[in-house]
């Protein structure tokens, strides 16, 4: 049994990948080696050049020979760590394998479709988004799994309507048919009108017909997952982008006691007040609006556009009123919809984004809707050709002929198939009839990538369907075979991505090696520095002179809103009242700001960024009497916008830091020392052989001197 993941699984999410152009890998066996580690790990010129170019950004500077030599040293150190990680078995650890497998699955999703097809779909969607199409449609419902009889019935009905519309294609006739015959309850009463739409808003088959049919024309019948449709194009116009509005609603009906007349009178009174400037739109919205999603924001709504309400003509008409306004700040006259009476104020219009702004979003949408299957199908077609897919039509036809009502009713079992397949031929010389028997189940059904798949392999996939099939036997079997082959192709592509895509290979290798190095660094450097307390103490003892304080003051600085508060705080600090208590006593919001704040700590003269008024710290370090003060309170007076009270706990002359005062920086330096020691061990353990000829040729290629 072969386990095959669904092709669509690989199109669920996106991973941000390198912009390097994808290409089929054509590994040149004669590609020069730049350096070799321990006689085993070889780094080829292509890999070295790729990494060097990516890290040094060759477009921004002229490369020198020193740049290349320096990068070679860095890359050798990186590869030494990788070799050590492999020799330590880090690449076989279950946690590593699991993390790498998860990453590879995510990354592979971006390569398991035809990227040129996807790019075309992105371009098509963006082009279509530049316009809005006004569409009406007629729907005869018919699901994809409907019976053959139901499909025929629906198909007959839609074609009858189509033929009648061809004789009289007027909008009135179309609307009449929609009202009497369409199965879409949402548009039936509106004569089939969906209003305006743009790309990425309806199923792809429907969108295609909407953009391919001319204004005033009807499409031929077409099928979607919902059934059979005919569309009529009423209008096409430029996409006006999004609009931001403020909204006031006075409801009618819908749990409201307002009559239409009372609601109209109320909203017109509101409009008069706004126009007379006795109240603002925001004030009226907060007081009277019954749109409770925007009322408490002064009527503010998020950005909206006409097409986001496709299928809801009433709402499209509502937002159209705002687009009709000329200038930001303009307000509509009162108007009625099914919800009640409205006012809209235009705030701003935001045009459709540029291609560069929208391409990532469009790519995600393309890969997550029906269009994704187009890219998968294109990939499958390409892989089938590359790997010489060949179907045994004779075996396939015999299989279909051998299936009976048991298959139709979901009762099929493999043993129900014929055991033998007999081929009759006539000898050209003797003219005698000859027969040859084959084991039918063992016959090859198709060959793919030099592997044979038998009738039995496929028959296994026909077993187990308990549901009666609605289509013909041939349609059902063809669909199951195509699905299986599609999955095989996607799975095959996935398993051979390193060979087929240089881009994928490079990104995957970077991540694979990156995890290995991280895990080994964690063990050899970071964890050791954090856990080796004795080693850290010994390191600090040897380097303690590198960690010093300048002159410092241990102070409390209190910021007061006025002189009166400053005098109160001086008394309270002298009494020993805690700083947090002082803040609770003196902080109010009556003037729209905090009236009191404080800073406490040990500060050097360079710590000005810790003070709201830098001059406070300047004054502390330039007032001689503060240096001899101990637990003494001073009135600094007005500094900037604040009245400042200062308590000098003590002056701390320059001196050495203790480990607890600088543990973070010391641990960081200790890590650097451990890494250097480790690299020294690796350089002794693993001989490195550099191919100077290849390196010099690379320098010459880049014009590096």
C-alpha cells in the first residue's frame, strides 16, 4: 500500500521564501570544490557563491579580495560547527528530525504547484480588480454529486431558458425568468441582480463568465458547484476603491417602534442640526444612531466598498450614496433602505492598491481558493510528461466494463473482478485464431516514473465506498484514477524537490544546517555559559577590570506639577513616606496629565535617557554639595516644566562592578570565549583543505582585488 497525501494539502498556507528565480537543478559534477572539511564535507563553488552573494549584497558595494577571504573564514567556521554537530549525532535526534520535517512540509507547499501558472492567475486577478462588473444571473441548482438523471434535468431546463433568452435578450425578459425560474433565493426577487462584483469574490467559473461576457450580453450556460448558471452583464466601470464614512441610522421595523414617517422626521431633524453647525455628525451619531456597531465611535465605520456586498443590492445602494458625494466632509440627504433611514458622511477614498502592495495578498488568495487547483493540475501535467506517465487504455476500459451495479451501489469487492483477461489474435501466416490469457489484477494499469501500478493497486481504491454513485461508472472511475495519479505526481515532486529546484534545495539546506548549528551551539556554548556558574565566576575574576562603574549618585527625584505640591512633597519625603504612596496621594487626571512622578536609582552622568528632564541629572553631577550629602532632601525648584524635589541617598565614586551588577554582559563575553575555545578544538580536530585555484578564479570573476 502506498500512502499518498492529498495534492491540495500542500496549498493550505504560505511560507515567505527567497525571491531567487526557481530553476531546474542541473548539478555539474565538475563544479569546483572551494574547501573540504575532514576529507568528507565538500563545499562547492555554487554554494559558496550563493551564500557570499546573499550576505554581502553585491549590488551595494564593490567586492574586494579581502571580503572574499574574510567570508571564507566565516563560512569555514560555520561548516566546522555543522561537521561537529553531525559527528555528535545531532542530525539523528528525534526532535531535530521532527522540526526539520515540519519546516520542509511548510516550505514544500510553495513548490508543489506550477509557479508560472500561479503568477498568471495573480496577474489576471489584479487586472480584473481594476474594474467592477454589474451582474445578474439565473441559477438552476444541481450539486456536483447529483444523479445522472438530475443533471440531465437541470441541464435541459437551463438550456430551455437560454434558448428563450436568445430570442429575447432584453433585461426585462432576463429579470422575468430570474423571478420565475431561478433557484437563487437571494437574488430571485431582484430579477437575478447580484449588483457589482470584482475579482476574488465569487467562485472562479462564475468570475470568468462575468469578465468574459460583454455588456448587454448573456453567457452560455455554465456549471459551478452550485448548479447551472446564465449571467447577464449590465454594466462595467472602473473600481473606485474603498471609502471611509460615518453613519447614522434610525431604524424602521426590526425590533423598532418607529414608523417610516417618524424615523424620516427624526433623521431630517438630525441633518438640520448638523448643517446648522449646532451639533457635529459625531455628536449626533453617539446620541441618536441605531447602528450600534458604529454609534459609540461617533458613526465611524471601517473601510468599505460596493463589491464587498455582492449579492446584496440593498447594501450596495446604501454605500453608493457615499460614493456620489464630491468632497470629504460632505453629507448625504436622508435616504431609506430596508433597515431604515440613513445619513452618510464621506471621510476619504482609498484607491485600489498597486500591484506591489497587493501581490502577496493576491498570491495567498490564489493559492487558497479554486484557482489553486489550476496550478496543481498544471504541475501534474508537467510531472506526468517528465516522468513518462503511460496509461494502459485496454486494461482501463476492461476494468470499467467489468464493474456492475455492485460498484454503483457501493458494494464493490476486488474478488468481483474477472481473474483473467483474454486477448484474441489471428496469426498472419496460418490465419488461425490464438488466445492469450493474462492475470487481470496483475496487469499494469499505468507506468509512472519507471514504476508499474497494477489493476489491483487501483481496485483497492475502488473498495469501501458505501454511498451509491450518482454519475456514470466511467465518470466515477476516471475521477478516482485522476485523483490518485494527481496525488502520486504531487508526492513524487515533493520527494524530488531538492533535485528539481535549486531554490528549494538552497533554502532547505540553509534551514537544515541552521537548526544543526543552533542545537550544537546551545549545548556547547549557551547552556554551558548559563549553567557553568564556577566557569562564569572564574572568567569574571580574570576580566573584572573590564567592568567598571563611573561616578554615580543613588538618588530619588520627584517631579511635581507646581510649587505648592513641591513644598508638600519635601515635608512628606523627610517624614519617610514611601514613593508609591506619594504617587497615589498626588496623582490626578483632572488636568489631562499626571501631576506627579518620580525616579529612583543609581545613575551615571550618561544616563540622561532615564530622566524626563535631562537637566536634572546634569545639575546633580554639577552641584558639589550633593557629593557629601547622605539621605538628605533638596529643593531643586523649577527644572523645565516640573518642580523637582531631590533626595540624595549617597554619592558612589567610580569603581569595579560586582558580578551580579553585570551578569548579562559577562555571560555574553563568556559565551564568546567558549565559542572561541570550541572553534579551536574543531580546527585541531578537522583538517580544512582550501582549493586556492577555485578561490582565485572566483575573485577574478567578481573583479575583486
